[in-house]
């Protein structure tokens, strides 16, 4: 398994020389220190690795048939260490949402709901079925960490996968909770499923329930076999496990080495164990089984391979309806972002109105102040949605990644639902800001002009957030989102056509202004404000006229209300 860095044009080998055979009903624990490749191995086995970032030379067989990433994803479930939940939902609502979209439409909604009820009882979450999952720092969680882990397992088990891969399922749990979780995983293997979980150092009770163990260090295989074979192997290697010691701690400690050893001595000890495994009888058994699997794969050429009929299990309209239901429910129960946005727009609208209270459009100072107000409105509505989207983009984007990867919902359904849910907020809050500042500043007292300003503000707010989501998806939710948004958005803001005026911008940069939503918004607002002034249409930047304020004599047409011509 290799990872390719496009910038450096280099390849790092992250996993190498890994072999193993797992049968139905096996509970396998993957041990190893941090950064040993445990998570990467689970993602490879479950088909969750991106072919763009990773390349593999190895082969994975399922039922004597070589499997690609699509087949692995279809036949297995993957539970990450930090499962992305929608915290405003209850346990039952979360499972219902997942069941409705994960299970094919040939099953009725009542059948899916009955399956959820059975799953809640089986996993032991009946007491917290109506409790909210919670959002750290915003919505108090009524579900414990252990119950969240069980809920994640239940979510991935809804589709009845043959293989379940779990990353650090026991992290942060006490001994009782860890035993409860591992008992549930063991119960799944008793039904013929394969469960593979990665844990740095599991408890002795959890390790005792495991059937096989895989030990990794720096991407190399230090051992793979049964737990009894692991004891014999380390004893033959000179690292006998004490009677009162947790075997998992002993194996990982033997690989890492004690703190009294130097780095060179620890590396030599690790290399000795890994090299010892390469010539062991345990690895020979694994190789013989793999050779038999490969031979059976060549013989069974007529065997049918399980393939999903469609990428999505439900229709696009049903996905959209469920996403709208969840989004509306979350917005109602977690009004943090809506409240913060409301306070911001009220505060900024009042502040602008008070600082620029009742400007006179007949004077040069008044005209400049009004133009400054319009520029402030464009700046605030073109930038604040980026900050508001940032507050919700990371958790929402993680959910989007998880649900899109698991074929729960399509990208288009998620995008349309998000736009529809945010549309009322953009309309109401932008209109609120414009309303407060419009009449306090004393802009054009005309109902059509006021409604036009509100529409322009709403469109500007929606375009700004859409731009942010475009950058977020392009960067795949990495930390470059805010930086890249600023690097692209700031030059576009400078090319708004008002400050600086476009005729002072170099010609080779002028064409970029046509990509600036700030320019179109500024043009629309200024035209809306000064459309009754005759000289306004003469030389404004971005059109065929310049901004109001050139000279002291202003000739007004008869269309201007009497109050302005006095």
C-alpha cells in the first residue's frame, strides 16, 4: 500500500508484506503502536481507500474471488474512530434515517422501522432511544460514549454486512464499557460474520474474546495468527509473556521496546521480531492457505460475483425528502447558527444605520456616505456567509463524506437539500440587515427600490455561501478551505468596481471583475439607488457611467420624488 504525493512526485510505502486469512465467525484484533498502519489496513480491507491518493499491489480475496474496492465496500461495513453523527437527532431518529436510506426501497418503511426497533432492543439502547446524541459545545449530549459506539455498530449493521471493520472501538471506555462493546462484537461473529477491530492496547478481557491477532509496526507485519500461536511465537522469539500480564500489552511493548533502550536498540528489537515472523511456521500456514485460495479463484471461473445493482439504494426524490426532514429537525433543535446569524445581521444593520443616520443625497458628503453604506452592505453580505458556513461546514462535510461513501445519498441530493434549507435564512436575514440600514441611512424612499435591494442582498448572500461550499468540496474539507476562500475572494472583492474604480485597474486584470459577485451586487445596488439621477448614467465604472459625486452640481430628473428636489 503506497501513498502518492502530487507535489513532491514521491511515493511513501505505508503497508508492506501483509498476509492473512480470516474465516467466517472470526473476531480479529489488529494491534500495534500509533502510526503503525492499523487504520489504513482496515480502510483497505473495507474498500474505503481513495484510488487517487493510494495505490496497492496486493490482492484481497472474498470467497475465493479477487475483490475490487466496489465489492469490498458492498460486502463490508466500516466504523471510524470518531463516527460522524447528526447530534440534534435522537438515537431512534438516527437509526430510522439510516435505515430508510441504506436499505433498498423494495422493503416498506414499516419493515425498516420494525428492523430499527429490533436493533435497538438487541444492542441494548432502549433506555436512551429517545435521547439526543448531542453536539459538543452546543447541544448537551444525553448519550454516553459507550452508547455512541454501540449506535455506530448498529448503524453499520443495518445492511447486514458480512465483514465489519472497527477502528479503535474501545478507546476512552472503562473496563465495564469495553467488555460490553466487545461482547456485542463477539455476538456478531457467532452469527457467521467477520469482525476486525484495531486497538492500540485492548483490555485483557477484550483480547481474550478475540480469535485471531494481527500485529503491525511501521506498516510491517510482526505476526498474524491465533492468540495461542501468538503466545508461542513470542516465547520462541525470547519474549515470553508473564502470567499476570495482558498479552496485548506485552506484544505491543515488545515491539516498541522499553524506555531504557536507545532508539537504535529499539529499532533492532523491532526488526528482529518482524524478521523472525517472516521465517516462522505460522506464516508458512498462512501462505499455504493463500495459495489454495488463489488456486480456487482460477478454478471457479464460473462463480457469480455479488455486485450491487445500483450505486444508490433509494430514489433521488426520497433522498432529498429525508435530507430535508433531517435538516429541518436539526435546525429546530439546534438553533445556534440561526441565532448567531440573526444577532449579527441585527447588530450590523443597526450599527450601519446609526453611524450613517439620515444622509443627505444632495451633498457630496451625503452621496459619498451612501455609496460607502452600499459598499459595506456588499462586503458584509459577501463575506459573512463564508464565516457562517465555516461554523457548520466541517461537521456537515464529514457527514456528507460518510453518507456519500456509503451510498446513502447522492451529491446532488445533499447539495439541493442544503440550498433549500438555507434559502429562507438568506432571504430573511439579508432582508433584515437591509431593512434596518436602508431606512435609517435614508436611502431612496421607494418600495420597488427597497424590494430590489432586498433581493440583491439575498442573492449576494447565497452566492457567497455557494462559493465557500465549492471551495470546501474542492479541497475535500481540509484545512485549506478558509485560506483558499480568502485568497480567491479578496481579489474579487477589490474588483467590485467602486473602490478602486475599474478604470484605474490594469487592463490585464480587468477581465477578472466579470467573475466577481461583489461587482454585480455593487452595480445593482448603486443603480437601484441613483437611477433617478441623470448624470449617474454617464461614466460609471463597470457600465457606461461613473459613481455619483463628480462635481457639485447635480441635475435631477422630474422622476425624483419632491422631497429630493427641494
